[in-house]
């Protein structure tokens, strides 16, 4: 999938950061034990998270486990957490969070607080009761830029009129995302073409249909493809964006992964490093300030990054407007020809 | 010199102001020297500004040119976008033009000459420039002069090859515009500082020199006729004070010698055996006593109506400072409202201010009778200052209204207190001159306030300007504090006029009704509705700077000050007060209408501004004609009534109803503005003025025919 992303077949990676001087009180010198469960290995989010805690002089010890893209790997890790009783459980992504921390009403770890990151729709995924008051010992950070901001970015690039979304209809995040698109697109004079990926023989969405779906979108008049927080599509982003480029269609991404690891043309995304720091702030509120996670509102970034892949731009021949050139971050394709 | 005249009140010639002699020469000389000095300093300042501005503009064009060409270079070189395929360049260049008023055009062309993109407000101008662009550009930032522009050329080089060239044009117009703006500001400051200098000179010369000399003269004249019993009461220790002391000492020594003489005469008288001789001695003593007065003199005080002028001027100045931007300041704090338009929301605080001030006048009058004018003045300073400071920190629309209302309470009290001071310090004979002292201070403030306030707001912001107002009001209070001892309550002053009583009075006399309701009140309506409300909003909409707005509003004051004495003299000489009022009202109203109509076809912002300025001047001219003649008509009506009602009551009723016009002005103008926009609201306000003045002329004429002609010579 990617050369940029580090993959570790992780055992325990222990990191102890001692920024605070050795003090008399044992409670302050004892590092907090944070148990992190990830979906597909470490990302910049964890870097940002560590950096924040170190900057703040919070001593911590990080245990990292990985679901390796499969929820079935969750039960043994849940059992391990129950035994080691860490100070905080950290979860990455919607799948990890709901399989480790569970949904509203579940008290998997008997009040061990949880902090999630990179969850697109924490309320709709029933991880928290509401953004303002999570209502259980779990809070965290939502990461999607508001849908209006995403669509405005698309319109600012070119006055597009028709947009197509190809998505995994079996995933909750994707369904929520498409529902939001459906609601917002008309107000911005955008026609929306919805193309769910059909299931294969195993009942799961079939990646081999992606080129045909792109061709269908093109045939129905789509000028731009939209890529939401869709795990399936992110996994097959290389094939998907290659098909899009072949059809001469630009792809807009609302998450960082397709821009980093595939050939989406542009996107309005959350910076993972900054997101990790914001997650660190949430952890500080729980561990140092002693606030109840149930009352800590789910945080959101106020600013997002406009990424443009200049190689894809050139290949499609769809240059960004001058006004965007001053504010965008330009990247080049990973593994481009 | 009349024996019945109160020696405390005025000089030998009955004037409150020094009209001739050394003092007026001093005034002329001081003003001439000040003016010369200021012009020299201003000349240095303006030429200095000229020298600094031009290179700075060129430098700015350089900075903008480099920034824009860098971004285009990034697109062409780093992103490898072919220059011809750049997207959204027009929008990008427009954004740069919009953010830099001094840059007139941006052109992107190929080295060969093909124009890729060209942006600027005027297509013809752009075409002219394009035709003259330099073919060869040797170095980045190379300057050429094209027509009235300074053109900066910035080649965009990719891999050693010039791909495109960016041209940045700075307009000479802009430099000149900025320069004339500065010149206007400097001129305004010179005019205002001269006015202020005259105010202070007049004040010191009158209060400290002319009035005391006049009192000393009075006392010496009495001594010439044998009156040696007077005593000058003067606190100052300057030369004048010493002179007064010397006169007092001379009189005292005379009185002492008279006492000695009487003692000796009594001794001599009692030493005589011969009754005849004794009677003769007594006869001499009696003759001396009948010819000279050593006993029944009085304390001659240094009272002067002029003393109120400086504090009153300073206070009115403080209120006038915000005149040119108050509606814009209110607009900034106006909340969205479902029931009232923004225009009405802006008008409302101004109307409430006028209403609160008007409501305070009867109360203030009664208070002045009871506590004395100076004390009431001080009572007014407190709420005014608190109101100003509150305005500085106002958080929203409603607390702004509250702070302004508080200032209005102070304004109303001080307005009345100043008039009461004049009444305390004048008698029937020189009351009119005393009122001129009052009106003069108010007029001077209407010139100085809006212009200086506009300049201040431009440079330090609306809020800080209100802080200056608070400071000025405080200083006026401090001066009046020093006058407290000389302010005595007046006994038996007239009871304040109530609105109902005023209307009853009006109802009884159609001519009085016509002057007040159809001439005076609409005049005030136009003042507050057009000048105070519409002018700042409309001129701001026409993109005039705050100091330009203040300067233009100042023209109203200039026109009224310059023409009021002339108009008064003309009306008094011809006796045609009613005609003068009619003509004045027509000029004011028609000026408003034509100021808007004459330029309504033109899209030019400058033409529309010129129209507004013409209307402001017309309003000033019209009001200059009306002011004294209206009052003369009211006095004539009062005189015709004879003893039936006092003149003071008639004038009180007239002022009360006139104020209703001031109160209604912003609401009427706001209503027009809501429905028709600012330009047409000018027409609306002018039309109301014209309709009213026509009604005045018709009613006044028909009432004149149906009644015996009014006694002539009252003016």
C-alpha cells in the first residue's frame, strides 16, 4: 500500500518520556500508562500525541497494539487491557474505537477512561451520546472538515456542477457521509451521483468493480469524484484513483490517507500531526486536570489543510486557480510513474 | 451715560465685546501672525509629505510586484503550469487590486508583447497603457512612465528564459488624491485653530481686560461727578487688578480725608461761640455732602456674560466631535432586527438623544433659577462625561443608547445653564448681545467639532474620539467650577413652558403657529435629519474618508456664521423678516432636493458627493437667513399680544416646538432612507422642508390679510 507509512508488527513498544524533573511525590513521577490500540499501524497522529505530552511535561508510558485492519483481532486485546488496567485507553479510527471501547451503554473497562482519535462521526457511530457531553467515560477528537467547507473547496477549484461519490454502502461512516453530501450538495448547486460499490461473492464490496464505477460516473456526467472517510475505498485507493486519472476525472479526498498513499488530486484534510496533539490535549484534561471524560466535549480542529497533488494535476491538465496556489500544500505522487 | 444703568453689566458703549481700540487691533494682529506661522509650517509639512509619499508608493508597488510575480513564478516554474493555462488569474489580480488602492492596473504579458491577462477598473485606460508598455525589460522592477502612471515591470524567469512579464501600475492620481486630502486636513486644522485662538483671545481680552477696564472707567466717571463711594471688587492680581486696587485706594483715601475734614469741621464748629460762624461751618459741610457722595456707593463687580463662552464652546465642541461619524458608529453596533430597518435603528439613538436633551431643558431652567447657572452647568458635566466614557466602551446597541441618553441629559442641562448664565449677567438692554455670546460659542463649535472629530476618528478611531470629548467636557467643567462663586440664583424667573401650554399659545396666533410649526421646526428637522443623520451615512457610502465627511459638514457652520449677521442686518433694514424666512426655507429645502436630483443620473461617486456638499451649503445659507428673522417674527407676534402673555413665554413655546423638529428629523430621514435609499431620502427630507415653508408663506400671508398689520419696528 504505501512506502511512507511505517508498518510495525508491533509487540510492545515502550516509550517513557521524562521531561518533568524527579519530584518528591511518587504520583507525579510515576508515568501514566496509556494503552493505544491502532487500526493499521502507527501514523503521524501518534507522533503528534507523543510530542504534545512531552511538551507538556507529562510523564507517560505507551503500550501499542494493532488490529491490523481486522475487528476480529479485538477480543484478546480487550482482555489484555482488563488485566493491565492502564490509566487511559487510546483508540485510532471508528472501527478500532467501537470494537475496543464499545458503544454507548457498554462499560468494557470498568471506568478506565478512553480517548479516541480520527473518528469521523463519533455520535452517529454511537461512541458518544453527543459532541458536547459524551455521557460515558470516553471522549476524543473528531477529524472531518465540515462538509460545506469540503464542497466549497471543490467549487473553488473549478465551478463544477456534478460530483460523484463511489462508496462502501456496508460501512456506517460512508453511509453517514453520503447522507451529509445529499443534504448539502443542492445548496451549493452541485448534482450528486451516488454509486455504492456492489458486493462480491463473499457479500463484501467488490474492489474489481471500481474501474467500471468510475466509467459509469463519467458517463453520467460527473466532473469530479468525491472520496469520503471510507475504509474500503482508502484500502483500494491506488486502483481507484488510477481509474479516475485514466478517465480524466479528478478525485477530491476528505481524509489524508488517499492523498498521501494514492493519487487523489486534491483534498481538504486534517493534519494528522496536529490531530494527534489535540488528542494529547484531551488526554491531559483527563489525566492531569482530572476531569471526567463524560463531560469533556469531543474536540475538532478549527483549521484544515488544502492539499493538491501536482503530478495528478499535470496528468489531468486541470491546474489549480491562482488564488489557491498561495494557500495550498503541494505534494507529488507516491509511486507515480 | 444713563444713570439708571446697572454699572455691573456693561461698558460705556453698551458692548460686551471689545469693538475698537487697542484690543481689537491686538486680535487682528495675533490672528495675522498665527495664520502666517501656520501657513509656513503647513507648507513645510505638505512638501515634506510629498517628498516622502512618492518613493513610498514606488516601494509599495515594488513589494506588490515582487509578491505577485513570485506567486506566478511558483505556478509556472515549480508547478510547471504553462503561462497560457493559468487558471483564475483575473480573480487573483482583482484581489490584489482590491487590497491596494494605490495600484491601478496589473498586466501579465509574454515577452513578445501578447497580453495574457490585464486587470484594471477602466478598460479604455488599460488599452492605452497596453499600447505603450515597454518592449524591453532589462531588470526586475524597471520603471517607466506611461501617461499618468508609474509602471513597474517584473519579468518571470523560468530556467533562464523570461516566460512572462508582470506590469504593476501606480497611479499619479492616487498620489495627488492623498496629497490633496492632507492639504484639506491641514487647511481644516488651520481654520479651526484660528477659530479656537480667536475664541480664547476674545475670552481673555474681554473677561480679563476689557470688562475690568470698563468697570474701572465707570467708577472713575462717577468720581468725576463727585461719587467717591464705589468700590471695585476684582480678584485678579495682574496689571488690571493693580489698577483697580489703585483706584480703590485713591477713593478710600478720599473718603478718609473726607472723614478727617468732617471731624475737623465739627471741632471748629463746636469751638465757635458765634452761632453765625457755627452755622456757616455747618453750611460748608452740608454743601460738600450734597455735592459729593462718600457713603451711598456700591460694590462694582466684574460680572461678564462672556465668561461662559469658553466653557460652553469647549462643551459644544466635545459634543460636535462625533457629529460626522455618530451614525456610522451606531451602524456598527446595530443589531439585526425583524421589526425595524437598519436605517431606523441608526436614527433612533440620535432621536432619543435629542428627546432627552429637550426633556431636560424645562427641568434645567427651573434648576438654574434655584441653584444658579454655574452649578447646573457642573451638574450637566457629570452625566455628559460618564456618557462619553460609557460610549467608548459600549458593547452593543442598547447600552450605547443608554450612554448617549446620559450624555444628552448633560447636554440639555448645559445648554440651558449657559443661557441662564447669560441672563444672570445681562440686563434687558444687552441681553441680545449676551445671547450672541451664547450663539457664537455654539456656532464656533459646529465648525470645529465635525471637522476635527472627523480627522481624529480617521486617525485614532471612533472610540478614542469619544474619549477626547470626555476630556473636553471635563475641562469645561473645571473652568465653570472657578465661576461658582459668581453665579447667583435668579429670583422670580418665569415658570418653565409645558408642551401643552406651548401648543395652546400657538393655537391662539396663526402667524406664531406658522413661524414655529412650518418654518422653525422643519428647519431643525432638516438639520438633524439631513445634516446629522443622512450626510454622514450617505457620504460614507460614497466612499469619503471620515475627515472628508467632517470637513464637508463643517461647511454648514461656515455658511451660517458668515451669513447670519448679513442676513440679520438685511432683514432689519428692510423689515421683510417673513420674506427672508421664506426664501431661506426654500433655499434649504430646494438645495437638498437638487443636491440629489442633479446628480441622480450620474454613476460617479464624486458627482454625488458634490451634490451633497452643495446641499450642505444650501442648508447653511438657508438657515443663516432664517435664524434671526424667525426670532424677530416670534418677538413681533409676542409684542402684538402685548401684556397678554410675556415675551419670554412666547419664545419659550417657540423653542419647545422647534425642538420637536430636531427630535423627529432622524426618524423621518431614517424612514425615507429605509424605503428609498440615502440619495432619495435627501429628496424626501428636502420636499418636506419645501412643503412646510410653502405652508408657512400661505398661512402667514393670509393671517396678515385677515388681521391688522403688526406693529413695525420690532426686530
